[in-house]
C-alpha cells in the first residue's frame, strides 16, 4: 500500500504529500512557491540557525552522505490533450488530511489546460481502487494519477490502461528512489521517503550524538511507510546512532501507536529518541513517553500536520517533515498533462518537503 499513510493508513488516517524540486518559500500555505538551486536542493534547511521554512528535495548533507538526487519537476506543458479532456485521480482515501488540497492542486493545473478532473475515492480499500481505475478507463480519461494502497492489486487495471494507451503516473510506489518502476507506469512521483528518513535521523544525531534510538513500525499494509522505517534504521546507523529496538503498530491509530511506543519504552529503558512513521505516531509517542515520566526523549514525526505543531513549540516533538499538499497535486497534474500530450517525462521525480522544528514552526502553516 502506498501509504502516504504517513499520509495515509488503515484506521484514522494521516497525510503528508509533496511537490517537486523546489527550495525556498516562506510558508506551506496553499499555492506556495519555491525556487530551485542548480543542484535541485536548498542551500539552507530549517535548523536551529534558521527561522524560515525552506522547501527542499534534499536535506543538507543528504547527497554527500550517499543519498540519491532525483529531478525535482516535470516539464511545463504547452497545451492540453484536447477538448473535453479528463484526468483521472485515484486517492487512497478522501478522508485523509490533505487529500482535498492535493485534488485542488491537480484540478488547478488540469483546468488551466482545458481538462476536468475525475476523482475516485479508494476508501482505504484496494478493491475500490481497482474498481475506480476501471471506471476511469470507461469514462475515457486521458491520463491517470494513482496513489495506490496496494500496488500489486493494481497490476491488471494498469495493464488495461496500457492497452487503452492511457498513461499511468503513480505516487510513492515503489518508495525507493533507486528501485525499478512498476511495470506499465510512466512515472513515480516520490515523497522523498529516504530523504525524510535522513532528515529525522540527522536531527536526532545533531541534538543527541550517539543516542539510543527506538523505531515505530507500521505493521499494516503501507509499503512506503515500511520502507521509511527501514531507512530510519539505515541512516541512524550511518549517522552514529544506535537502534536498540522496534515496536509494531497494528494500525494507523493513536491507540495502536501508543501501545507500540509503551511496549518499546518498557522493553528498552535506555531509549533516548523515537523515530516514528508519521505525525499521529509522533503525537502518540510524545504522550506515551510523558505518561511514563520520560520527558527528555526526542521524538520525530512526518507529515507536518496541525496536531504536531503545538508539540514542537512545547519541545515535546523535535521535528517533523512537512509536505505541501497543494503543490503535490499541481506536480501530479503537470505529469498527467505531459503524459497525455505524449511528452517524455522523468521516470522518477522527488517531491519537496520542509523540516519543521522549534526554530521555524511559528512561520509554518499546516495544510492538514
């Protein structure tokens, strides 16, 4: 499942999405703009010495440490696919915070080029996404943006789209910047899961060098979030942290996350930091740690949701990686128009995010 379940997941869901190779902007408000350096990354990151929100595809030091640099944008379309054109979009769940902002961004681009957007709600059910994709094909869409819950379940409808010469752009599936794209898909719009894992581990390493770290793992169908935790482990070890334990969360809910964190802390009493797969888990981790009287544990999140902002201000969460959901939608819409026009587009594009910590949280405006 392509869980932007960091943005999504089964249960009360979460969101967080991104946009493409951009660097500096003042906030994450809808329609925010950014600029790109020559290498596609920002020269500064929202760390202790900075006060503004910086939208980046590569945190400082990521590429130098062995991270993969990908293109940060799709070509700018020059025309639409034709009169009455339709662009299809399949969400994991419209109930996920930020999904509507993403749809709005996609619609803005589609409308600019004379196309309507036909959206199908996956409702956290892979079969609904299969049905939705078949419906889009019967409605004659010119291209499809698919945010899959279970990419394996979409093999047959992707093949059907290929037979109808309808290009398919997927979101964050596979999540790895180096993995081969799914057969039959034209481009993979990545939410930079590896870069976000680096950013979280680097924040902990900077705040507490050599810290003992615990991980919260999403034990529900969420392939990109599971990959994220694998990369937490990789980057933690590479940055001199020691991973001492991992606990599985059975669903993307505060209750399941709190149970996982409590078990983790009780089993590994030397934990000094917890890296979580999204902001719901980060909030649960901060609360569980406080309930056990452990007030100095560093906690990181992912998504940039409203609920974690206050915890960062209070010092209960160290940082989160935020997404610009509207910009994500615009980038996905650009890819769809390009593909429908028959333009060559990059096989993978990295969406931008922003490191939000205590130094710049006051200038950050969540979309979810």
